[in-house]
């Protein structure tokens, strides 16, 4: 099996200089998908003017955001600066969301750094009175950090807020129900949860243990992306909180997971990333899905042609 791993494309300056001329979007530009009308912008999530231009007056019923977490791996700011920055993209999101809509934010709690920035972010969200807190999802990763001297950190957190009264569709996992019990009286008859339930399988609830973290042997893997979310996780949010033909926004697009899931789930996606290279990856990932039915580059990478002959081993 070939595995054309790329270095972090936001950091490796030599490769960036090689790839930038091949990127279709420069900062401030928008690409419109000729097939389903998705829009991809090379846009700063905090720039109200650019986001307005990207939205073109449309309102979304769902936002799925996965910002950089202020972890050491990303460009680190003080927690105050980070929160101020978050407040700015929450404002642009709020302006882009319909009166009845859902907002999901993936955000980590660094166990080596006072669990920041998750608690501060949660407190900050209380200032946005238009949003009500609804749930706090934890997704289990298969790999983690802090394995020898601590509990291995394998969790990813996702906060769920709503504005107004949006849709919510119940879903089930592939995991069969095995536990009996939870007796409840219905119409004078004592019933047990197996007979009451609508499905043979369990619901995901807000602790997800059935989602495989992306790694290089999966078809959806996008080499060159360092923070890709599994399609299954994003698909679940889209299925719960939107209808067909709704608009879904994601202001931190990166590998374009929300775009890919929106496309085959028949939603319109308006997505952006501040980095032209990730914008180009998103366009190519959508084109690849359309041409080959593939969701990623398990045995390759999005820039095989441009990087042909380049020594990527560092
Ligand atoms: C954690 S990744 C998102 C991963 C994504 N959910 C996926 O599945 O591929 C965060 C992305 O946000 C982008 N980003 C950082 N600051 C931004 C800003 N101000 N506006 C838009 N995008 C930004 C980064 O370039 C990076 O690609």
C-alpha cells in the first residue's frame, strides 16, 4: 500500500511556495461549485464583510465549526486573545444562521494546560443570548496523547447550541441493544425498554464510541491535512440538524469534510478556510468525489502531480 504522507502544509514553507501557484483561490476569493452550487471561500471566519459576501444573503440552518483549539500544535495565543477571536467568528456565524438553526462547535480541553480553552469558551457563549446550550458531545478517538503517566486523552468535545426552534432528527448507531430493563408503565402495563423502543440498535446519545478516527488506511484520509474529522461524525450532525436542500456552513473547512458530507446528503455547503492551500484541497476533494466516488486519497495525496519528484521525507 502506498502512503504519500505530506508534511503539515500550513508550516512547510518550501512546499507551500510550490503549491500556492496551483491554488485556484487567493485570499478574499470564492469558488462556486457548478454542479450543486456549494461555495468555497478563501475567507477569514472573523471578517464580517467577507463572510457576508460568501453567504450571498443566504441563511444556514446548521453550522459545524472546528476551529484551531489554541493547543500547542496550533498557533498559540493568550486565552484572552483566543476568546476574543472566538467571539468574532461566533458573531459572523450568528449573522449567517437562520432564526431556527443549530450550531455545533468542536473544541478541545487541554489536560496539560488547565483544560483550556473549553471552559472559557462555554462561559463566553453565555453572552450570546440568541444561542441556548443543548448538549455536550464527547467522541472517542482511538489514538491519544499522555499514554504513560496519565489517562490517555482520547476525547473530542463538541458543543451543541440552538437558536430558535430548529429541527432535530433522532438517529441510531449500528450497535445492537443488549440491555434489558428500564421498566416503565405505559397504559397501565409494565413495559421493558426492548418492547418500547423504535429500533433494535442504540442511539448515539452524547457519547460517541462508534466513530473511527481518520488514519492513513481509510479511504477518506486526506494526506496533508492534520486535523481531519471523520465523515461519519459530521454526517451524524447533518442528519440530526438539517433537511435536504438546507444550507450548511463551516468556517474552518480544512480538508472539506463538511463539504463532502453535505454534497452526498444533498445539502448546500458554504465553507471557507483562511489558507488557499486548504481551499484548493477542498475543491479537489469535491471533484474527486464526483469523478471517482472517492472521499479522500488513501493511496495518494491531493497534490501528486505538483509534488511529483519532490523528496517528502523531510
Ligand atoms: C481544525 S481544522 C478544521 C478541520 C476540519 N473540520 C476537517 O474535518 O478537515 C481548522 C482549520 O481552520 C483554518 N483557519 C484558521 N483560522 C481561520 C480563520 N480565521 N478563518 C478561516 N479559517 C481559519 C485553518 O487553516 C485550518 O485548516
